[in-house]
C-alpha cells in the first residue's frame, strides 16, 4: 500500500492506493495552519499503514536533495507554511521512503502515466486556479534544475485595453498576477464561474494563457499540453487560446491539431493525487 498527499493551498488530499493509480481510500483536509492540518494528515495514514508516501506540494519548495532545506516549503506567502519541513515531518512520523515534488509536477507524472499524455515521454501540465503553476516531463523525467520550474510567474505582454494592475504579491503583473482565478475576480468583480457568458472575460484570459504557451512550446517543445485547475473548467476559453496561439506563433513551428494537442486532464481532478502515488512508488523502488 502506498500513501499519497496532494498538498494544496486550499486543501490537502490524502489517499492510499497502488502504483497503478487505483485509490483505496481518500480524505480531504482544509489547509489552515501546519499545527491544525498536519496532525489530521498523520492520523489518516496511521489508520492506513503504507510502505512509502508521495507528496506533491504547493510551492515554492526545495527539491534539491543536496540542500540542507530539502523537503521544505520555502517562500510561500501562505501564513504559517514558510520554511515548513514537510518531508522531515512525515519521515519522523512514519519512517518510510518519501517521494517529493511540486503538485504540478506530480500531476504531469500522473497524466503522462495514466491520463491525457499516456505513453508519451514529454508533456506539460499547467494548472490555472488560485495560482498558476506548471510541471513538465522531459524525456521521461520530471523537469528540475537548480530548483523546480515556476512557469506561472513568467512576464507577459499586457493587453492594450487591460488596465488591471495585477495581484501577484511578488511581481504584480506576471502571468499569475494577470490570469489566475483571483485576478479574474478582482478585475471583473465576480468569480469566473459567474462570468461564463461574458465572452470578453475569456478572450482576455485566452490572450494571456496563449502568450505563456508560446514560451513553453518554443523552449520545451512538449508533445502534449494539459490545462487543468478551476479556471480551465470554463471550457469556453479553449477556442480563444487556440486562436491567439496561432496568431502569436505565426506558423513558426509546426504543431498537431490544437484541439488534440492542448487538452483538459484525462484524469480530471485526480491527476495530482495519482502522480503522488507514483512518486511514492518511485521512492519505494529506489530503496529496494
């Protein structure tokens, strides 16, 4: 039995299952403070003994195994979680192998193994929700260098008619600051789910997301792009993404049919927790 944690800024999803992605039991726990949230997570796994745990976490996190702060959540603005030693906490509690990566890299792994990118050794998973993040699988491995990718914070060109200043606490009008769910709500005065019939909302959203995809395509050349997160449940944004992507790329690179190349998650909301199960399995096999 493997354990999986999708540690999000809003909730922790905890599950037990196997390396095939089959989930035997799960629970959701609100993300409040570590002192409130973590004991509930530990209690869940005490009821379901596991041989390894995989964690896909909100970030930024330290994924460098040579670093003294490996396994920590680092510079998050979420109160109470800055510099929190997530991996050590669970190692101390259970003494089992721990797999650790970003929530979006976990989702990319899940989608490449069992979802929309199944069978491919390259894909990009992007979540557009409370924040924007992306994980990438390149030649069969999760992309990681000095740290993990932070693709949600790239700089994009402002739409000529957009007067909204952006709300990223670090960069203001980066991609996340202009196109994440809270930016949509602040700019238009309503949550995105209540703006479904406002074409101008989704055209602007498509304008910013397409700009980002141009950068990712030119740099990483992924074989499949998967767009998840709450904002992307508004599927009316996809035609605008395709429209602007073609306009911005100007036939410079040849791509597959966009409706088959840029898609929704094959695993739906389970991409992250499935990837966390796979991180647990990788951690377990590395110690056998």
